[in-house]
């Protein structure tokens, strides 16, 4: 590598953060609070362009996750810290609570399991009769329900804007439109290779411009590209990111009265996602979804968004076939629901009768970055791996937006350890 550029600032410790989603931004802020000079690099021209800006906007209470896991601990603490941050910064949020509804007797065991998990994780949740459930959601149909008090909704893009302001206020810098293409650990730091369309670096044959940045450490929060960036930085991740698209509809305004806040089904324990649900959005409207289908590109937001190379990589990963074999029934139902608005509406009307295909308007989709092992098992928990002076987030799916401030503190502690070592 040629002589790398260094930061403009003068502080003793300098760290590059990759990714302008909520995890990267929260981490950049946390590092600034440790007195570390930060340079955040994001390949898109805006912040929160992928998972963070395309999610359900829910502050999860910590109900679903294995007791003692990072997800459980950080969601429970993260819900409190993100509400507090929203209050401090005047960001729109509402701790409105949610209902999980058992639609028939076959779901009662699953509901009881969730109630038990809530107790184990210290999440306030109360079992309700159908009459009590209808005091919260008058149009819901159920045989029993769980009311979860600490769930809520929030404007995550606004959280990101506030985090970015905090980073800049602490002397950090955010560079948009800059992709990290690799990194090399050196005995005293890291050299980070970047590519940008803007002027200011050495030209490559494609007309793109490259630059190297020297830092004391690197933190990578690259979401859907976490494994790719890790591999380009010299790691061999044990799991691949497989992109699962979640499609949404919005209830027609004249039907929005059918849902007050959030209504979720009892999740199918054999299937790794929560099932389509109804969610009030913080700036109005009721979202329905997301389903879960394989995206044909990592940032593929419709069936027409295809990248043959990326699709080939997903299909070449044995874990995807193992997962598919184990989930043939639910997987096929998800595809059917993606192709048929009527099927989508049918799933919703199990929760709230009367929702018809005609009541649904298409809304933007999101793509989940889910790490999948070779044997087809999903990496359940958040996963962070260090490699020399690099810290890589290799799995940060839901509830990572809720837990972002906690994940950030965890990563800042890892950076301190790396710098001290
Ligand atoms: C459909 C859906 C619904 C969800 N609902 C919820 C919810 O309600 N509540 C909740 O808590 N969580 C939810 N989640 C999960 C949550 O959105 C994610 O866990 C969280 O946003 C992850 O943040 P991130 O910063 O890791 O990733 P991202 O937001 O994806 O950010 C990663 C960033 O890295 C950038 N990047 C990638 N490669 C490079 C590179 N080489 N160089 C520079 N930049 C790069 C990308 O452009 C991107 O901006 C949902 C997710 C989805 C997809």
C-alpha cells in the first residue's frame, strides 16, 4: 500500500468506523465519548439507507430472546436507553405497548412459552382474556393474549440524525459515498483501503478513486455486507450473511382504525422470524408485515432486483439449502404470501378479522442481514469478532436497532481492549 492519509485531527487515538446505519453511528458516538477521534465511512450518499431506514420502527421489549443472550440483555436495557435518548433529543417515540395474540388453542403453548421467557428476561408482560385484549385492541380476535408494556415505536432515522450530530459535536467526521474495500492490520494500527467517486485520491482503471486511511483501530458495522467486508479485511467468518427480504403493506387510511398500536401473532417456533404483524408507525399509518423471502440481491428490495453474482454466492452456501430443507412448508408459504396480496391479507385477518386484500397498499420493503452457518443453523445472537486491531460485527439483526446504544458500548469496550493490547 502507498503512504496512507491520516485524520485531520490531533487526538492520540483514532478509529475508523465502517457503516452509517444505527449500529455504526451509535458506535462512533460511543467512541467519541471515550475521547477517541472517529472517522465514519458510509458507501451510500445518505445515512440509514439500508436496514435501519427500512425496518418496522419498533422498540422491542426483549421478549423473544434466549435468557442471558446478548440479544436479551441488550434489548431489555436498549429499550430503556433508546427511550431516554429519544426524550433527551426530542425524537418522536411512543412507549405504547403491544399485544401478542393466540388465535386458536394450538397457539396457547407458544404463548405460555413467550410469557415464561418474558419473566426470565425481566420483561413486564401480562396474560389477558379475549375481553381484556379487546380493551387494548377492540378489533382483535384471540383465545388469549399477552400484553407487553415496554414495547413501543420510534423514528429510527431521526435517532441516526441525532447520533450523527453527536459524533460531529465530539469532533468526529462522517464521510458519505466512501466504500471500504479492505484493511490490513499493522503492528501499531490498521490501514484501511477505500473507494470513492469523489475527487481526492489515486485513480483506478475504472475511473474510481482510491485512498488509504491510517488509524489505530477499525470497527466494521456493515450490515448486509458484514461477511464480505470481514473477508476483505483478512477474517474468515464462520457464517455467511444471507439476505431475507421483508415486504410490507400499509392499511388503507379508512381501515387504519382497526389497529390502535401493535398486534403480533405467536411466532412459529420452527421458523426464525416473528410472522407478519400490524404496527402503528410513529408518524402515522398502520404497517402490515414483514414477511421473509430470500432476496435475490443483498440490497434487493423487489423480486426484480437481481444480482447474479450475489445470488450465486447465496445459493452456493450449503447452509441455505439446509435451512430450506428444514423449512420447506413455512418457506413456501412465505413466497406464496409475497406473490399473493390475498394470502398476505388472510394472515393479517387471523389477527384482526375483516382485513381484505383491497385494504392493503404496497409499502417499501427492507432486507434483513442474517448470518447463517454452513450447517443451516442461524446465528441466533449478536456476533462480534476481533482480528488484530479490527472489531467486526458479524451478526446484528433485529433487535439491533433497539439495542444499538448497548451494542455501541460493548463495541467501544472491545476497541479499548484492542487499543490497550
Ligand atoms: C424488515 C426489517 C424490520 C426490522 N424491524 C426492526 C424493529 O422493528 N426493531 C429493531 O430493533 N430492529 C428491527 N430490524 C433490525 C434492524 O433494522 C437492524 O438490526 C439494524 O438496523 C442494523 O443496523 P446496522 O447499522 O448494523 O445495519 P444497516 O442499517 O444495514 O447499516 C449498515 C451500513 O453499512 C454500509 N456499508 C456496507 N458495506 C460497506 C462498505 N464496504 N463501506 C462502507 N459502508 C458500507 C451500508 O451501506 C449501510 O448503510 C429490522 C430489520 C429489517 C430488515
